[in-house]
């Protein structure tokens, strides 16, 4: 695995984890009953972006380390998943 592939893998995992984490524990202005004029009721009151970025970085780093070690180890190859024996 090249360094570029490792960086791209980390970026993809980080953004995927961020997209999963963004809607977790979000309270909308409509739920709180305090709607700021000019904003929709579905706008979040406190999205906790800093906390989510911290946890996303930790989870993405763990997933990345696991995937990189699995790829570098080479325990599963294309021939291992070839169920029709065409390789």
C-alpha cells in the first residue's frame, strides 16, 4: 500500500464516519421551541461539531489502522474469494 492510498483511505473513512455521526443526538429548534427568525424549525440548536469531530477522528483512526493492517498483511487475496475457481 502506498502512502497516497493510505491517505485516501483515511480521508474516505473520516468523511464516511462524519456523515454517520452528524445526525446523532441533534436537537432541532422546533423541538426546543426557540426558533430564531429567518431559520427553519429543523435547524439544529447545538450540533456539537467539535465533540463529533473529535470522536469521528478517533473512530476513523481505529478503522483505518485495522484496514491498513489487513491490507498490508495480505491474509485474503483475490484467489481466496474466487468461488468459481476462474483465477
